[in-house]
């Protein structure tokens, strides 16, 4: 799981929250998911193939 690291800015591309931009705040290595903070009230787990780097 080296696709993204904590602090990376990413955009959701999967079926959930598509287009939303956020920051990786934690990596769950056991479940192979990234916790992304979208806004102060919204965060969600994503798999690597549901995210892309946001420039």
C-alpha cells in the first residue's frame, strides 16, 4: 500500500463521493483503505483504485 501517503491531496473517483477532494489522514494497512478528510465534518475510507492524486 504505497499508492498514497498521509498528507496527500486526493480526489475520489469511485462510485462514492465522486469528484470530492480531500486529504489522506490515515492509512489502514490491515483493510487496505485510506481515510480521507473531505471537510471538517466529512471523512470516509477509500481503496486505492477509488482515488487519484489531485494537483
